[in-house]
C-alpha cells in the first residue's frame, strides 16, 4: 500500500499536482473501501478518519485516479457514478435495475470468446467492460424466495 501510494503521489507530482494530505487520505480510503463506491459514499468513509474532507476533493481525486488508470468509472444508470479500484482482478457485473445491487462474476468462457472475436477482427484488446442489466433473484418479477420457477 505504501509503495503504491508513493508511486501515485509521484505521478501526480509529475503532472504538476501539489502534494495534499487529504488527497492522500482519500486515495488510501478508496483502495481500502473495496468495490463500486460513489463520491458520496467515499466522502462519508473518508470523514471517519479525518473530518475535513470535502466531496469536491473526493470527486477530483477519483477523476484523477481514473485518468492515471488506477480506477474505473462506472455508470450503472443510477444517475450517479461509481468508482472501482483497478487493483482488483478483472471481472464483469450484474446490475439489478430495481434495487441497484451490483454483483461481480468471472466467466473464463466469456473472456475467451471476447478475445476470439477481437482476434477475428484483427483487433488487439486491452480491456473491456461487460455490465449485464436486469433483475436480481429477489427483484425478478414473479420471483419466489426459494428461486423456484
Ligand atoms: Zn434487486
Ligand atoms: Zn466490479
């Protein structure tokens, strides 16, 4: 963690950014927070450690991390963006349109097919996003508790 934070710090400095204690705190909180946080959620968490962190600082920091390639910005259609650390291994998402729950999954078959499609097009993929929208088990119309049909 320390090495990573130092590396990010020097990248920010190289881009002409100034050193900032609260930004460092936000970055650390973000990497510890885990998955898919909004600016609001991260601001709340960051304030637990150090009270004077503004939402604007959190917003700018997340944008910066996304630009430097340490975070991915997601728009799951909730009208609010979510940010995810790029340190977590690659995965895809299932997004519930009703309750908004986001589940992660890994499917080697899908990964392989995507590579195959790209190859056929003479395309060299670097990354991809796959978000499947619909209803989770609990929200699916006509769903029953036991999941039976
Ligand atoms: Zn749901
Ligand atoms: Zn995710």
